[in-house]
C-alpha cells in the first residue's frame, strides 16, 4: 500500500535520486542494493516494482499537456483557437464570447490553420489539408499542440450539427484516434476526446453544443466508454444524458480500454468507476442517477467499497 501519493507530474530522474539516496543511507553501493532501493521507492508510491513505476511515469510524461501563455505576436488564428477551446485552466464564458466576436470580425480565420478550420467547422478546408498531407491527422498542431480531433472535441464554437458530425467523421476516417487524450496540467487521469465532448468539471465547463451526437459517433468508432475523467467532471451536474450514452455503449464493462492498459496501477477497473459514481450520487441526493445505475445492474444496496469522491464538494 502506498505511504505517499505520487506527484501529479512525476519526474523519473527525481525518483532515481530518491532510490540512490536510499541506497546510500543503507550503506550499500552494489547493483543489487540499488535494485532493492528502487523497489522500495516504487512500493512507497504503491507500485509493485520499479519497472511498473518507470512505465507509469514515462507514460504520463509523454502525454502531459501544460498550458503555455500566448506570445505577443501570436497569429489571430491561434488566438481564435485558444479562445474557442476548453483548456481547464482559464475557461470562462467571456473567452467564448470573444471567440465568437473574433470569428465574426475575421471569418477568413477559418482557413488560416488546420486547428482553426477544425474549431470553425470548415470541413472543406480540413479535407483539403488532409488530402495534401495525410499525416497531420494524428500530429500535434495549433496553439495547444493537440491533434485535430481534440480541437473538435474541446472547441465550443457552434458551427452546426451537420458540420460537427461531418468534421469528426472525416478525421476518424483519415485515421484519428477516438481514444486520444492528454494529462491536463499533469493530472493523473487522462482528459480524453470523450472528456472534451462532455465537458463539465469543478468550474462547470459547458459540454460541446452537440455532445450527445458526437459522443455516440466516437463510441461507435471505438472510443472506450470507461472514461473516468468524464464521470468525475459530470458528476457535479444533475443531468444524466452523458451517463445514459456511456452505459448504452458498455460503461462498467470490459478491461477499461487502452488508457487502463497503459496505466494499470493508476486507473480503476470499470466496475469501480461505477461504484465511485454511485457513492457520489448517494451522498449528494442524486436519486435519479442512483435509479439509473440500479437499472443497469449496479449494486446500490451493499455499502460501496470505494467512494473516492464522496467527501469532495463541487467548489472550484
């Protein structure tokens, strides 16, 4: 059992230093003693071995996303994208209004970059760019250095339902990963494409204007419904539309998908996700949600073994 929580942005070199310091404290300097110290450090943070801890840290480090401030000479297209997309650091209704105003003032920005074309719903421009350079569908681009599908999921400009669906279909057909995501600000649970579509959170970020339709499309295309960050972000709201969709596509079943296979020591198993959500619903009098979970076979009678969110409030 862990005696300390692993930092949100774990550094492998710092962990190696901890192991070497422990080795020195033990007065040993051979390879076997270093291995023992590394194992002790791993167990301190709840991992069974040093290789499992190392894999975990490398996986998070390779996908961590940190908000970088805009430069003074940032192009207008990048500013539009920044204002239009949730980033879970500086989100506000004011920014979204500014994005709409900037787009209305400079409609040509919808063709100025791939990221801008995506958030503006300019399917023709995105198709043109993908045709010229197919590899960009999975490459980091734009002011946030995200792949295009994440801009489609986290963008909040209303370009119309048909354009939104056609955009996501196009990106998926060209090879975009429906399970893509990042560790926002180093937080240890991935913010996936689905997370962006459904929105929510402690600051009540809005869902995508066409969240349910886009979520169904992503789930049909292989997105895993066991999305722990979505469940956390949306547990504060009373609406259960997100939960109905995820349950219909297998939430609570399977092995947890690619993210849990990548981080088996961090992400809970699918049934635990539902028990955690139930724990919050029970302690916050979300009766309709409890009933919905019960209708989908979740045990609402036995005490929840884990209620990680039961004592957290919804304040920012």
